[in-house]
């Protein structure tokens, strides 16, 4: 499945969920990168980063991907989806075996469902809002992929990232972004 063919076209719930799941997976890989350091073990509710020990390029890229997820992907998902659906969750809630998930994606129905099987409605954004998000998303998505996939090879990008190598797992997830 892919994004709408026309920039500014509203994504379907399935397209919005797919992008959300891809970005959430990428964030899990970035925040769990061996070089990403924390002041204390993160929990589903809070993560305190150790910016003195985390390489700037890794932090910068992770923050960029997080901002893209929050500003350009989450608006198309039901409110609270990143706290209620495991596939869209932050890395620490995702890893917590005791965290209670309220929603699941039903691929067959092309819908998010709550614990009782009721469909969770996706928002429908106005055309100007969709166009604004889409233009920003295209640029940010391109840059996120460039930072991760070419960060250690492209001299200009390496200057920004300090030569950060994200590893094969992060690159594999980033390649799936559209």
C-alpha cells in the first residue's frame, strides 16, 4: 500500500495506519540504537535523554523523525492512537509487556478497532490542512531517508550528522518510508 498519488489527497485509514506504523517502527529502532543514551531507564510514560552521551547526529535525526511523526503522521490517526495501539506506540510502551493496549488494526476490515470490536473513527482533515501537511511531509520524509540512508556516505550530510552510522536495522526500516 502506498500514500495517495496526488500531494494533498487525503489518505485512507489504511494508508494513514501504514505510515504511522512505519514511523513508529523507525522511532523504535532509533531510540533503541546502542548509541542512544538515557539518564535513567525509560518507561512508557517518560524518557529522559542523556544529550551529553548521545551522539548529536543520532539525537538530531531521531528528533527530526519524531517531529515528522507528530506533525505529519499523527494528525491522520485517531486521537490517542500512539498511546492506544501497539503498532503506533512509542518505543518504551511498545516494549513494556504490562502496557495495556486498547486498539488493534484489523487489516481485513481496513479499520482500527477497540477491545469490543467497535470501529475507531479516523479524522477527516480539511483540504487546506491536508495540503499543508502533505507538502511538509514530502520534504521531511525525503530528508529523514537521506539522513539515515546516506548519512555516513554523503560528505554534506556527514558534516551535519558527524558521520553517524545508523546501522543496518535502522536503514532497513528507513528504506520502507515512501
